[in-house]
C-alpha cells in the first residue's frame, strides 16, 4: 500500500478511531491502529508477533483489528461497495454477450477457526470451517452488493432468500425500470447466478457456456 493511500484511509477512518489521551497513558494514534490492523489482516502472523512488530501487547492488537474492522464497516463499505453507474455495467455485460444484465452473483467461503459453540454449523461442503460471503459483482468483478456472516453449512439459496438483495430484486428496486424485448418477451435488467440460485424474472440461470463467464467474474472479484 502506498503511503498516500494509507494516509487517506486513516483520514477516512479517523472519526471512529480517534481516542483521547488519559492520565494513565497516551492513546494509540489512528495511524498506528490502522497499521496494526492492516498488518494483521494481510499476514498469517499471531497477535503476539504483530504486537512485537509495533511495540504493543497482543490484546491491543486484537482490539485494534476489531476497531478498524468496525470503522470500515460503518464508514467505508457504503462508499466502496456500491452499484455505481448501472448503464456502464449493463453495457459491459452486453459486450460479453449478456444483454440487460446488471451483475453476477455467487457465494464464497471464508475460512475461520472452529467456533466454541455450534461448530458443526460452520463446516461447509468442502469439509472446513467457514462463513459465507454472498457477492454481486459487476462486469469487471467489482463488488456491488455483499452479504457476509452466515455459517458455512448454509446453502447459497437460503442465504440469498434472506438477503436484502433478494428483497430488492423481488420489489424491482435494485435497478432502473429498463426493459428490452427478447423475441416477444420483455426482459428487465437481471442478474446471473449458478444452478444453486432460484430462477426469477430478475435472476437468470445461465447455460454452461454462460456459467463459465459468471465464474470468471466471481473469481476475478
């Protein structure tokens, strides 16, 4: 990460991370909190090892990571994970052979340590502990909508039906009311998903050839 990018990130997160000094000790600077969190998230190092790098205790490392994660969720997610210019996305998918398409959806498993309680719910179909990230991506594989936190054992279709994305598709509020005619059928802007997802007027299950493109978008993201 370039220094300019790091400092910009610190500025954006500072409203949630700035702490006051006390008579007992000086508070960690925003820059140090962010640096600790980035180092921890980017490496397999233990909290103790990261603490040694920055001259703090392992409990401070754990606290900094959680504080920065919450700050990112509260202050940055809505700015970074956003639909953006729908027409640009539609044009991008059209160039790939999918007319009036606003995104591709899939789920991915994020490995975790076995939780202390109800661990069996987190064992996914591949046999390891995880939580599921459901992501909608644009034609360049960039996230435009995410839902994360379901146990790894939960099926993609169940997660989808319980997500805000599903509700918006049902209500027709995710995309502009822009339709094209295919044959004699009016087709609204839709998204593409694999066979795990339900067939809907705004969610298409692709053919095998098209599915290869969906996978390409998902893996790129």
